[in-house]
């Protein structure tokens, strides 16, 4: 997620007339003023091409306007002094300015000085080509800030900026402005387990007490007997410990052991109000590259995602925000921001095309998924309060098949228990084994994982409407969500 410039082949220059044995002596040749060319000097048909000859149709080059010295005729000179050697040819693009109708290619060539040595004239031409290369190759950073010293006796051209880029103020609404404000509140998490397992992830400051919000899979390897370190963008490191983690939600809360004063929590947005097409900014440490900022948009909402860390443990389920901002391993747990800099999600998973032989990690293909911040906030508050997650449930076991046209209530639950818990929410609503749930409120349900992801966007006690099919007929049921404590 590169554009290459290609040069054009050069054309042959016009033949130079043979040198006469005795230079002709004009009857009366007035001395041209320095910096001017005879009006009759022909333009050559070609010049050697360089990468600087790439057209810049959208950005007009700045023409050079320097006054010529007044024309002062004087006594005739010898042929060698007056008109020999002949002046260098003017490049074809010299006539393509405002009068010629064509594009202007950077700075014009240095004017020919009749009394100067041949080598001096070529130095001016090289300087002009160098200036054009700078403009064509670095137009974004140099336009409006370049200045050439035409009095440089070495024949070179220098380029300087008129202001220090660090002194330039970025509008708070720009990506640079948002990133500058958010980066001091984002940390790179290093998790090292007691068995040698570990990895790198991301987190962000949740409150002034030193709580850090991140993914469960970032810290799982070091949660029980490992070591956790949080490094801020200024390079300062702090030890951290796990306050609580929710495997099903893939959310964890850490606390800095000796938090610095003046912590600035990131502002939390409202993920329910996010719209497809909204701008996004992701901050993290992809492949260990800390403080990386990428941008994109919200490409979908309520995307059912069942994700795992590849260890064979239980999956996490979410009704995710989908973004095309570049997210890679190491971005996990980092904030997904809106254009104002408010957190709208926690980057958690990516879709990949699969790993090739010998490749252990996949990269971004523009399909990243974030836990909506409204859900993550509810989980974080519960973890800080009790250290354990609380899950809303309907009291029924559904199959995990993805192509069933809905969430099918299983014939039996785990370990041979009843699929519909006796006197649970689904039982009280009249649901039975074999029923196919096709809607959760107004959201279409196409599988078990989709249903779980939708349920977990709510809280225990919420009243929802389930649409289901039984024996070919469609019915609805009002269900008050129950709760389950912990991940076991």
C-alpha cells in the first residue's frame, strides 16, 4: 500500500558546425551584455534526458525573473573575443514557457557569458539540471522554499528551507495533529512469559490512575508468571501487572506499577455513532515498530468476527468495526481513532490470505477489525471493579457452523447438558433445541458466532427481540439477557 517515475530516452543533439581555420571577423559586432543570448540562437532538438524531466502538469514551475544589465554598445572586438567559441545551444524546453505554450521544467539554464571559459558555462548548465531534479523529485517538500545562489563562484546550486519543519504548527484536525496529541498516551507492551514465550503489542492510557487498555491475547503469555513492560513514545519504560482480562471479549486491563504523574487518558468516542466511510487513524507497533501511525476509513460495521491467537484456546467473538487502515501483528491492543482523535475501537484482528511455507506471520491486506469502544469500555469497567468479566447470555447453546442460515440451537449442550438451560432466558421465552435464530433485534443472524458477537455488545438485563424459525414457520420472542461470570 508505490509510484515509480520513469525517465524518457534522450534524443540526438543537432550537429555542431565545423570549426573554420580562421574565425570570421564581423565588421561591427556589439558586445552582448552578460546574461543574455543572441536572439537568433537556435534551440537544439534534444537534450540528454534525466529523471528530472518527468512532467509536473499539476504544479507550475516558478520562472526566474532577473533583470538584464542595460545594453551598452562599444568598440568592435576581435573575432575570438566577440563571437568565439559559439554559445552553447539553448535547450528545447527553454521556449516552452508562457510564450511557447508548453510546460516549464524547473529552473532555466544559466545564461551564457561570452567572456567566460567554456568549463564555466557547462557548470551553469549542470546547476540548472540539478535544480530541476530537486523540484521534480521533491516538489512536495521543496516547492515555495527553494532558493538558488546564482553568485556562487563554484557553479553549484544550493537549496535551503525558509523554516524549520519542527516549528510548523499542524492543525488539530489533521492526521499529524491528531497523531501528535495521541502518541504520548499510547504504549508499546512487551510481554515475556515464564516459559520464554512472549511478544509485542500495544495499549493506551485509559485513566489517570495508570490503567492501560489492551487485548487479552497481547498479555496472555505473561499474565500468570511473566513480565510486562509498557514503553511510552518518549522511551520511558514502566513495569505493569494484569488487573483483569476477558478472553471471550479479547480485552485486558493493565496497571502501571509506578505510574508517572500527569498521565493523559485518550478521549473515548461513541462507536455506535460511527458511519461507514468515516476516517480512521490506527496507532501501534506493527512488527515491533513502535509509534507507527496509519490511516484509512471505516469500511464496514457490525462485522461478525471469531478470532484466535493460534494456540488452540477458545476464540474471541466480536461485532467488529472493519477498517482498511494498515494493521499488522503488533498493532493489537492499540487505539483506532476517529478524525477528532477519540478512540472508537481497539485493534484486535486482521484477515489474511494465508501464510506461505516458512512464514509465521501474515501482513495487512486492508481488512482489520477493532472491538467497538463502547463494548470495550463496559468490559474494562467490570475488570477494574472485580477483576473478572461478566458476559450476557441467552441460556442456550448454538452450533458454530457458519453456513446454516442462522444460529441453530444445538440438540445438547456441553458435556451432555441440556442445550436450553432450564429456567434460563431462552427457556422462559419458549425457545427449543433445533430452533434457528435469524435475527437479533434488527440485525440479521447468519451463524452462531454472529449471534454471540451481537449478544456480547449488550449488558446482562437488556431486553432483546429474537426472530427464529421452527418447522418452517417464523416467530419472535422477547428475551431478557442473563449473565455468566468469568471465562470458565
